[in-house]
């Protein structure tokens, strides 16, 4: 016969197993919408800009992950499952969509440039300058990866370069870091699904809404 104490322990074990298997089920097939994380530019600018995003994450260059990969969601035992873009497009395309939305709200006429991760930095620069816009905005994604168990950790390394029509570098900025985006013990995927796109918007603000970048776009 089970004692009250052993019965309580059994119920606790069953509850923990249920939570573990529930977390495993919730960890599979997660997708985040990063295509609508527009930065909030604080200045209106009357200019035109070619915009391109070059994905140079090491695991993309090594073909370990697909360009749609944006992070990991871990199951109840910590086992990792890939998280991809909700759009099904490469991360670079989602970031470009978000950046274009922010620039156009600021009055900037944009032309999109699409790169593959296999293109060299020199090729990328030649292509974006070839558009002939007043300015060229090139964003390099060196790191972008979220990792969720109960909390979500975000690692990022983004660089932005502003070129004039003549190809001269007018301004650049880089943000690098690793942030804890908080979590939810009962539903970590739902928290991450909201927290990661919000973080992208914040990071794009930090990258682009600076006096140096805004002044360069105004020249």
C-alpha cells in the first residue's frame, strides 16, 4: 500500500514526466515571424537607398544549417530542435524586409538587393553599388541565434555599412552581444515566439538609428 508520502512523490514524478513530454512536443516545428520587426527610425530623410543583407553566419557558410535557420528550441530533456523563419524565406530576407519597412516609414525610397551566402564581400559590395541609388545600406549578419529551454538566450553580431553613390564608406556600426530575453516555465516556445522578433526590432534600432548612420543617409 502506498503511504501518503510515497503517493505524493509518485504524483510529482508523473507530473514532471508530463511536463517533460509536453515540452518535447512543443519544441518541434517552431517558426518565428522576423519579417515585420521594423526599426523605428527617429529622423525623416529624403533620399534613396539600395538595401541588402548578407548572411555570413559560420554554420550557414559550412552548410551545417539552412539559411532559414534562426535558433533552437529545446525539449524537456534539453534536446535541440531547429527554429526557422515563419515566412520560409532565408533569415537575410526577413531582416531585409524589416529594415526596408523601417526605412520607408522614414521617407527613404528603397531598392532591394538579394545576396546568397556564397557570394564574397567584394561581389556583394559591387552588386549593391551597381544599383546606383543615392546611398547603399549593407548589413552583415555574422551571428544570429536564439536558444530556448525555459529562458531564451539570444546571440548576435550585426554590422551596417553606409556607402555613397561613389562607393565611399560614409558610416558603419556594429553591435555584438548575448542577451537573456526572459522565459516562461510553462510555455517557453510561446514566449520565445514573441520575444525574438521584438529583440530583432530592438537590435535593428541599435544598429541603424544612430547619429552617425542617420547623418550618413542625409548626405
